[in-house]
C-alpha cells in the first residue's frame, strides 16, 4: 500500500505545482484577478468622500505640479501603468511626494490601482477621458470614416 499512497501524494504535489505555475505565469489570470479586485473596490465603496485637508500654500502648489506631471506620465504609460518607485526614479522626485500626489489623484478619481502583486497605477476611465481632452493621448475613432 505504500507505493500507492506515495504515488497519489506525488501526483497531488505535481498537480499543485502545475496549478501554482499556471496561476503565476498566466496574464489572463492576472487580468481576471484585477477585474475582480476593481469590481470589489467599486462595490465596497473604498473611496471615502471627505473634505481635503488644508496644507501650507507652497506644499499644495508643488503637489498640484507633481500631480500634473504624474498624470501625464501615467497617461503616456498606457494600460500597463507605473509603480510609485519607477515614477520617482524616472522623474527624480522623492518617493513620499510621489505617493502623496498619487493618493491625491486616486481620491480625485483620475487614476486606479492595478494588480494584486504590486502597486501599479494607471488611468481610470475618467482620467483617460481627461487625458484625451487635454491632448496628452490621441483620441481613437470608432465607426466608419466618411
């Protein structure tokens, strides 16, 4: 009986290993998990409507500048999005300022978090619409061209 129990245990281990690798390497699975996470956030109402805290004038103006620059970078990055670390490195900003600006943009509904395995940000539908209006990204046409 020992060989049969060892065989079933090894078979279960191989099935677990194959499932683990499939989930870890499957982009479709990641997109599906992202979609479920986004739906759960929308249903849960994680965005709390609260009054923005007043900050010193210089800090607020600088943050608005950071927001505009980060918004443009995220618009150019596309659907893949960027992490706070990559934004801070590429733009030579300090990371706390980048994270504060990203939080502000997220509270405004301009960007969304993406992915379960990392902290990547990309434009929300409202943010994409604003980026098209501002001319940061080109508008795509649908339908017949007459």
